[in-house]
C-alpha cells in the first residue's frame, strides 16, 4: 500500500491512496451504499459526482445477500467499478448489542467478496460508556485486531484498524498506541457517531487528537460516521483523511436539505441556496409536492452534491493554506462548531506540526479565535528564542506602519533617516521593533519572514487580541532585559495596553513616551527622534 501526501495545512492533508481498484485522493468521502434502500445508485455517484469510492456494510451484505455477493463479487453486486470499502458491522453492535456473525467470519467474508478496503469486526465503545465497559471494548478490539492479522490471506486488500475508547481520552490514547504498532494500512476512530449526533464537536476534537498523536502519521485515518458537510473541515483539520456518510440518504428520507453550514427541513425553505440540477429545476414547494420516493431521491442527490462540494472546498483551502480561515467561516454556522474551534486552541502545537512554514497566501485575522492558529503560536515560540542585536542600547517600539514589510514603509524610512542624521553611526545602537496584532512584538530583522508581512487584520481589535499583543510585548521585554531605555510610540489602536505592558516590564524610569501628537506626523516623528537622541546620550553619559 502506498499513501503519498501531496499537500498539507494544519493537521489536514491532501493525499493519494493506492487501492487495488486504483488510486483515490484524500480527503475522501465515501457515500454509504445500502443495496436494499438506495436513493442514488453507485453508478450515478460515479457519473454525476466523480465519486471514486463507496462504502457498504459487510455484515448487512452477508446477512441479506450472502450467496449473491459471494458469487458476483461486491463490485458487480453493488454496480460500482471504483474502490469498494466495507465496514464490518461494528456499528450494528453498538446499536443492537451484538451481531450474529463471528469476527473471523466477517474477516473471511470481506476477503471472499473482493472488497478493496476492509474493517475488522470491532466493538465500538459508544458515547458515555462507563470506564469498565470502555476498557473492555478497547481490549476486545485489540484482541480481535491481533487475531484478524494472523488469518489474512488476501495480499493487496487494505485493512483498517479501529481505535476505541469513546470519551475516555487516556483509553483512546492507549488504544491508538497499541493498534498503531500492528501492521494495519489505515487506522480509524470508532464510535464517534453519537458524539456527532449530539453536536459535541469539541469532544470529537479531543478524541481525534488523542488517537492521531498516538498513531503512525504516515498512514491514512478514517473517521467513522462523519458525513455532515458542516463539520468535515474540522475533521480534516485535525488529521482525518477518510469519511463515510450515510447522512445524505438518511436526511433525505426525513425531508432534510443539507447545506454547507447546516441542515434545513425542506418544508421551511422558500428559496434554494444552491444551483445544482435539482435546486435549479425545482422550487422548494415543487420538490415538497413531488411523490415521496422521487423526492427522497432528488434530495439525496442534492445532499450528496453538497458533501462532495465541501470536500473540494476543503482541498482547495489546504492547497491555498487557508484551512484555518475555512474553520472560522464554518464556526459561524453553529455554536458547537465555534466551541470546537476554541478547543483547537489547546492543540496549537499539534496543528503547527502539519502547517507549512511559508505559504503562498497571507493569513486573514478575523478575531481572537485566530490566536490559536499555528502561525501565531509558531511566531510566539520563535520570538522567545530569538536574540536581539547585542550592541542595542535603546529599543524603539513603533506601531504598525501603513504598508508591509514594515521596514520598507515610508513611515519607517522617515524615522530611520531622521535618526541616522541625528545619531550618525551610533544609529546602530538603536534597535527598532514594531508592535502589531496579532503577533505582538516584531523586530525589524524579522519583519520579512512569513507571515509577518503577509496578513490582514480586522479593526477595531477585540479585547482578547489587544491583551495578547500587550502580553507578548511584556514577555519580550522581561526576557530581554538588556536595553538601557525603551522609547515607546503609542498609537490609537493598541497604544494604551501596550504602554502599560512596557511600564510593567521595564519600569517607568526606563520608559520614554513621546508626546501624543498625531501619529507619524512630521511633528510626532521629530519629537520621537529627539527623545531617542536624548535617551541615547543620557545612556552614553552614564557609561
Ligand atoms: Zn442543490
């Protein structure tokens, strides 16, 4: 098996997974196909949506169509020539308590019907399982995984090893670490369906990260039962590569219309916010009045289109380095997603590891949730270990000029040219830094490194962002005690809070604040330069 990663952002990635029926691209959405209840045929999925792979339930196939599937093979039986994944029936155990097939029978059946990707029969933990039960499901799944690996015959079939543990995160970690040592081709998070049905997306983030950080990174990761478009970006951003969706069909049966930011009852719609074939050719009222089987089929077709479109949007966001921006957009669709976004703040380092150091596009800072994004966290670490020039006596702290990179702005050039005139060669002993949201303090020497001159910020800033900037400035000044004086130029956006932070860090006696003339005016710049000159000469006098 080969899984090649082509592009990444946050912990999300675009990859190519080789299966024996061809190469599929991840993030990959597998529509769940149920042969006895199928509103959109696999053939249509292929033709209309370019669907590369589908998933069916091996247990249900065995129970209802065993002979036929065995004789025709699963591809022919389902009418699909792309990659076929089969799930084992673990979900049925969760819902009905047990299934009437042994783990060995399910493994063998999947091999015999010629499936391309197969799952061992695991025991899902389920939501809210008590610890003892959760421990049992983890241990029993591991035991079954080990046993399954000893009996495999088919060589090029990809096997999925499920991680259990439910919301007991330590068990999820242990389960992942142990199954990660076994030679599965793909790993999966079992039993998050109920967590998702309850919209506990913050808990889901915890579960995914607990599993992923204990599994081999180079292997694909499947999140079972996550087929709703509005949360897919969150699953991808935390490192899930494969999804299966039955929701498109289940929702259609219930008269529910999917959008990329939530689900609406068809009866509540007066206008369709979509231009697909179904939505373009019908009004909501016409669709409501269509006979129920046909209505279900049309709704399922639209729903599926929305799911595939969201997967493409996510891929484009990864390729643009704008996956975080997509999360922020989706987080506006539902409070539970905003909660999930906030939870990602706990995982900055994890997300940072997958994020490229430099991207083609700058970042869009929309508010304090963005403080958790990897670029901001990465810069925080970078500046902590950065050493300022050793000969610097006076720190001049300027607000953000009107253009980037800061050192090429006309404001900076004016300050620097006046300073050089005044101080001559001693200008080398002046260290110039900027303060700007969301990063905090930016030394002149670093202002061209990504993304310090590629970002846009929404003004006015929120209180958390201002506090963060002030905190970063204070942190820098406290850890770099070498300056003899700090000349601080206030600005109307951040001035007050950052000035207080400077005062706390270096003490009022070392802090010099120019008069509050209109910022960057000729008078203000002259006043600033005079004060730097005085501060420098006073320091010189004391040497
Ligand atoms: Zn539509």
